[in-house]
C-alpha cells in the first residue's frame, strides 16, 4: 500500500487512493461539490485539500452536528501539523474570540460560525478554504447558506468545497446548492468509476417482503377514513389539490401554504385559516399514525395513540390532540389495536434472518429503525438469539419516557461495537449521517426510507473492506412500498443528471457570485467523471 506523504502530515499511514487523489486535485483548481458514497473517504479527501491550502491561509471545516464536528477534530488533529481548534455551542464567544486569530484550522458546527459572523466577532476574509461537510444541508435558512455567501463576499483567496453522498435528485436542487455555496464544479464518483473499482466491494441488495396482518389493515382503514375527512377540508379551503389519496408530502406542503397565508394576513388573520392550520396538524398526526401501524406495528401505534389521547385530556393540550382524542374514527382504531396487541410480523422475520446470517458466518450487522420504541423491541427480541449481542444506538435528544444518549455514551457504544463486545447495532437515523461507525457485513432496513440521501448513507455502512449485504423489509400494500420506490427513483434521477459527464445548468461563476447578479447569472457547471 502506498501512503500519502506531505510536509504538513504527522503520519504516513493514510492509503494513497487514486480517486481520492484525483478528486482532491480537482478541488484545488476551483470550488467543487464532491459527491462520494458513504464509506469512500470524504474526510480523507478533505484532508488532502487542506494540506495543500494550509500555506495560503486559514481553513474552516463545518459539520452539521457536534459529534461529527468532534470526530473531524480528532481526525485532523491526529494527522495534520497545524493548530486545530474545535468550535461548538459549548464554547463561549469569549473563549472563541482569541482562537479565531491563533488557529490555523477551525472545525465547527455552522450555527456557531454564523453567529460569530453576524455579531462581527469574526470574518472569513483570511480563509483560503472553507469545507461544508454534509453539504446537502444547505437549504433555505440553514447556516451553510449565509456562510457561503459571506465567504464569497469577503475572501481574498476564495475556495469552497462541499462534501455529500447525495446532493439531491433534481437539477433545481443541485443548482441551488451550488449557488449558495459558491461552487462551480462537481466531482462525482460511484462504484462504476474506473478510479474507484479497485477499492470497493460488491453489495447485494435483497427485499424481504412481509404480508400485512388483517388487524393492521383494519386499523389503517379506519385511520384513512379520518384522513380523507381532514384532507377534504383542506381541499375545500384551497390548500390541497385533491381530497383523497393524499401523500404526507402534500399535507406538509399544505402546512407551508397555510403558514404563508397566516404571515400575509396577520394581525387580522381570518378564523378559517387558524381552523385549517389545526386541521393540517391533525392530518399530519393521522398520516403518522397510519405509517406507524403499517410499518412498525400495533404496539407502536398504541404507544403513539395513547400519547395523543393522554395529551388531549390535559388542560394545556393543543387543539389538534384534543380533537383527535375524542374523534370516533381514532377511538375505533385505538380499540381495534387494544384487542389485537401483537408485534409486527417483521419482527419474527428479522429474528429468523439474524439466526440464519449468524449461522452462515455474518459477524456484524447494523439494523436501522425509524422509531426508538421499535429499536427497543428489536434489541429485546434479539437478546434471546444465540450468538447475537445487540445494542440500541439513538440520538442525544430525549423523548417522552426515553432519554437520549450523551455523546460520551454514543462513543462508548461504537467503540464496543468496533471491538466486538456487541455485534448488532440497532440504530435510529443518528446512525446514518457522518458518525464513524465501523463497517459491517450486513445492513438491515427495518423499513425503507423515501430519501435517496438516507438510502445511500445507510447502504454505505457495508461493503467497505469486504462484500456486503443489504436487506430491506417491506410490508406489502403499505407505505413501505411507496418509500422504497421513492428513494430508488430519486437515486436514479440523481445518477441520470450526471450520466452525460457534463451538466449544463445555471450556476454563476465565482466573479458573478461575488457581484450583484448573484441569483440570476448563468453559466455551466462541469461535472468530472473517470469512467471506462
């Protein structure tokens, strides 16, 4: 194995991978969006760009979460000969102020940087490189957007790099992302690129199809009656395009329309707008209830429904919960569930799959589950399987009756998983993005995800050093199927956008971005491929 060598590197044990070298060289030529699947070393690419830019000025790398920022800090501090500082919300402005001057490299969450810029405590004028990790987060009011524009306006020696596994599935999304971060080129790689092939392992994907139990069908049918009623009211109010067969995305968009109407009409907002805002909230809760019972099970629906009913009885309850807790359709669904308490058949199939995989020599698994309650049930069931050593892995936020994990606890569990004390990590979405989770033999989706980004991130947890397997559990006739086809379709759309090797889209040049025509200027963006 040849290693990366450089005067600013403390160590010589980083593998010199061809595609990482090619990408980093391209990123030094112009501001670039790097699209690289999870597990292929975006952090190493960032390091290789950093060590080349270090002599030209300070460097800023941002990551969306504190644990991920900490992880980057540990990595770069370990490898780079430079004064590296970590900024998070836990470090006060007065503590950060001298570090802005003394640090050569700053690793930070974006919110901290944005606040320091807004308060005139800092400027990116002297920074020779700004890296946006998980760059797909640069949407709307997210701090990456304002930081990207500030950097363009003030930098003496501008160079931006965005890192992501998936930038979005449509041209407008990618255009917007590039504009906001001041990016004029794209480096995209997947398993088919010639400079990648020697470094990847095959991943086999299988669907595990599950029949929906009759009791689940009955509960979902009752809830759909309620959803149709609520969506009918939103349709009559002009906030939905149709009254039935409405997706969660459509209900969310109705909520955004209502918020805009509220902002336009206050302080004399008509009563019907307030009423429809409550209706939209109830429609969202009903959609979530349908999703929960179909994809997770009756016990999880009971848990969610009981919380709605209990909150609805409270004196400080919101209008949505109060109304739902007394609604006939909701109560009937709840009673059916109480009479049919059982686990989703996914759970028994999962146990069978784990037993079989352990027998054939699969040594490490990650199981992704959307809901913490389900993650707990999975761990409880797998605890009884010979050879299985499961552990639950969740985020830092606390839910009602479910305390989150501290960053220290998360790190301890990942270390134990890496060392073999556990061989099955049962993770919620916290296990998808960024964290240094060891590679596994198999990744199991307890339910499909509708997002292409999340699909790519989850799948990237296997197939790094040896062939991997992905199992996706799908309840037939449920929203699982819609989510599965949605994510696959979006991933294909993204691949199609870059398939031609050159993408003609409206992206401003660096000079135009810094000028007054920031949002309207036109140029093309070059996408670089190295395919056979």
